C-alpha cells in the first residue's frame, strides 16, 4: 500500500491539534498514514492519532535528548529511507521551519512550505507567494517529496483507524560543528503565537502597555495568545516577540480579534489567513473594518471589560 | 577568507503584483534587495571590521536587472559582487547549487550569510540547501552573532521569544532574521562609491552545474482573493460582548 509520513509535533506531551489537519489533508482510502515521532512517548499520542486515521506510528529513538534540529532531521530522513516513505508532511510551525528544510536538503528533495492544499498523488500543492498576494500551484519532481502544511489550513476530520507502533532505533552522530548550547525564553515568549488557535491583538488604540492587561484578562478565559501591531511594539508598549505582521510573526489562527488596530497592509500580511477576523475600533473607516468578518464600531475600554465578564461566564 | 552574502532581487512588498502569463508576473514594478538580506549585508559589514584581509562579497542569481540589488548591497557595505545571470526561473534547489558553485569558484568562505527567507517565493529553504551542498552547518533566523577565532556563537529565534543558542564551527551558513540588527541604509556618498565597486558577471551555464534530478515547478499563479464580507456587531457593550462570545462558541467553535 502507498504510504505517506506525517511529522508529528507535541505540545506539553500531547499531539497538537494542528497535526490532525495534516492527516485529513492527505487522507485517501488506499493510503497508509504513518506518524513519525522523534524521541517522544508515543503511547499517549496513539489514541488521538488513531482517531484521525493514522495507521502506523514510527517511534524514532536517537538516544539523545533535547532540541537538536540537525540531529532530529537526520533521524527522520533515516526513518524515511528505512521504511520506504517517499512523501513527508509536516507543519509550517517554528519546529517545522527548522526540520523540514533540513530533511529536504539532506535528501535533496523538493519542499514546499506553507501549503494551503496538498495533492500527494499528483505531487502538486497550493501555496501563497508575494506576501500572500498570489496563490501559486506548484508541482514537485524527484524521488522524495516534502510538504509543510500551513497550520489550520485544513480542518481536521475524524477518521477512526487502528495503528501499530514500530520502534526505530537510530544511533545519532551529532553534526560536526553544530551544537545547541541552550534554549532561552525571553519576555513575551512561550505563547506559541504562530500556532495559536485564538489571538487577541492590540494596536495604537490601546494607548499604553499597561492597558494590554485588558487583553490579557480576556485571553486567559479563552486560551488565546496576545499579539500586537507594529505601532504598539515601536512605542515600547510590548516586546517585539508579540508583533504580528510582515516583519513580525505570521499567524494562522481560527479567530483573530484586532483591538484598536487600523489594519495596515503590513499587519494584514501577517494575519490575513485567519479563519475569522473580528475588529474592534472607534474609527469605522479604519482599513480593517472593510476586511474582516465582524466589526464593532466602539470604545475598546468599554467593550473589553464586558467581553471579559461574558467569557468568564461562558467558560465557567 | 571572505564573507559571502547571498542576496535576492525581489518585488517591493508594497508593489501591486499583476499576473501576466500562466506563471509569471509583470516585472515593471519596483524591485529591491530582499529585506532579510539587508540584515545579512549589515551584519557582514559589521564583522568584516573584526578581521583583516576580509572582503564582503555579495552574490546573486537572477536576471540582468538584479545588478541593481547588488549595487544596493555594495552601497550597504559589500566590497564587490558576483551576478550569476539567468533568465530562466530557478527554484531553491538550483539556486543553492548555483550559489555554492559561484562561492567555491571565487574564494574561501569564512561565513556565508543569507536572509531567513525571501518575501517573493517565501520558500524558507535555500540556506539549508546551500549548507548541504557545501557540507557546512547552518542556522536560521539568526538574531545575534558573536564571532570568535574558529567558532561563532549564534542566537536563533525559533518561536517569538524562544531563543536557541548555538555554537558552530566556521565556515558556516547563517540566515539572518529581522532581530539581528538595524540595516545600514546607505548615504548618498555610499551610493556613489558603490558605483565604482566591481560586479563580476557570469552566466548560470558557465558554472556548469549538473542539472538537479529534483525540482519544483510553478504551474500557475492566481491572485489571492479576499472574500470577507464584514458584518457589524452593534448594541450596548454588554450585548456586543455576548455576540462575540456566541461567535467564538457556536460559529468558530474555539471555546
């Protein structure tokens, strides 16, 4: 049977929801979907992967611990060779941006990142180019095929299956001249903004850094990450790590709530792929009001406290 | 030992992209140095000062017009440039082979810089392929660089606020991220001086690269359509808040 590999990412020991969209994107009756997992505990992941159509889990063990993208990419490429998997799908996430190009470079295989749709049969994908202004259809040619799916581009559909677990022991030889010394968390970091399902962002209308606590209050109830426009960052209200846009983070959430953000072209370049955009602004002529799904003409300082109360009731 | 900086000549992010052929755009728009490459050039000029007898060489694969971006790179601090000319579209597999061949033919690399991605094709991979072709270590989205005698310590922003600290042997390929520095925007005298700096022009065919067995071909381009239909939410602040919660819960199903 034809098979396709999925490079699975965990968050806090659980399979991140965005992974299941990969399984849905490549699902076909006569295709074996193989989850590749590197140095993780596969047992806790098994049932959620089975729910989404995974029929085999390859448990790659390198004997090393910690983050080392060079070594992990080598291990995944070796597993692909060992199990004759010619196609691999991963996420265009921070982890995927490190691993997928390393795997592709190692196998000298074509790779398209940030795919909106994948046809593994035709080896054809759709992806955005020119800061999201065009959609390109690209055909891959070669012996191996690597795809980076945009998180949340394909909604996950449940597809029950049974998966067997196969261990793959791989003796790691760390790359010469490449050593990860440490990973450090900075202010505003650790939110996983690029992969968040819900983002609430503040802009010029927030008026100060302290006022971002209003966003924080709402975010806490809905498990949202907090973003910012360039103005808020340039004014020193919040750290650069929170900037969404052309020169900040590009995000693909299910819901993006823009609070006091006018919606410049540069900001849109970072969040236009959000499924639902809700804008709150006092200026009904702000660019974002014409390019969203729902807009509120109103004062954020009145609406946010009410939103916090309503969210608290809804999730309690 | 030279510092090489790979640059790409790309449409201005503010330019209107008009699709002309099935897979081509109207190129009568402003093109400039890929913004991430500007950070790479600036960093190269900074570390050049730390070593004697080091030149900064900007390298570009592109059409004849790409010379303009090489001139900009020289105005920003590169000493000379190499233009690998081709009119054919080049994917990142071919581009990385061409850059590697041109660098090896030119001299001995100390550090090779690229940008972390280009803003036109957004492939995010040429730096990795270049490093693999040369057998060198690679780091991407580099936001801090310290150079020592035989190693470099680099900080890479993996996720916003999550920094990986790496130690790498040189030569190494480093892909610049936005946080690395503030680009050296050239002054008028810099621009005048850059006109006298040499650009070596070679053709892609002259590099005699074996045609890659693998590739990525753009079949078609189409404009991305914005299909949003904005609907107002009105009422009192409390009513609006309830409506937003309803959208989150029942429509987007995220809470």
